[in-house]
């Protein structure tokens, strides 16, 4: 798992952060491609991947890293 890696996810339990906020709300990830933007404190922080592969500044999520370990090859 590397920062900048683009992964396809669908239906994972996650938390969503509203634009510019530090607070997260529970959600289920919609199917799509996500960019890994950080790995810290047991969480992998993700951003929706735009058409150009860059991380969205608006759509930010975090998922427990342990949920991604079986999905992503190290």
C-alpha cells in the first residue's frame, strides 16, 4: 500500500469527511476508484479519484487499515 496508489473499492464501511472539516460521519463507500492520501493511526485516508487520477479535494474518506489489508497487495 503506497500513498498515491489508486484502488477500486465498493461497499466498504468507512467514514466521510465534509469538505474542510475534521469531523467524520459513518458511510458506505460507493463503487469507484480512490487514491490513498495518508496512512496514520490505524486508518487509511482516501480521496475520490478524479478523471485525471488526482485525488478530489472535496470527497475525503477514511477506512480502518485492517479492512483494506486483505484487499490491497502489500
